[in-house]
């Protein structure tokens, strides 16, 4: 069975973080490719116990900046 998952990747310090928007699962690696491969493995393990029907469907995500003022 196939499912279209949406992932975000960014650099954080010396590592890259890969985060799946549908499940909120994340992983990291030294490169963008390593982070995505690590995320892929984590998602495979996740879906061994969870049904595909239980995930949040994400159609067209936008990255939107939001500035928060805090004390």
C-alpha cells in the first residue's frame, strides 16, 4: 500500500532534522539525505503498529513565519 507523506527538512546546528507532518515523527542525520533515510526507517517502524488510515492527511503545507514576543 502507498501513501503520500509530507516531510520538512532543515539544518539545526551541525545536523539536519527531518520531520514528518502527517505523524509528527522526526529524525536527524549529518546530511539532508541521512536525515531523510533515518526518517524513512522510523516511519517504517511506526507503521508496523499503526494503520495508514489513522494519519493526518496534509494536502498543501505552507511555511509561514510568525513572530512571538515573550518576556
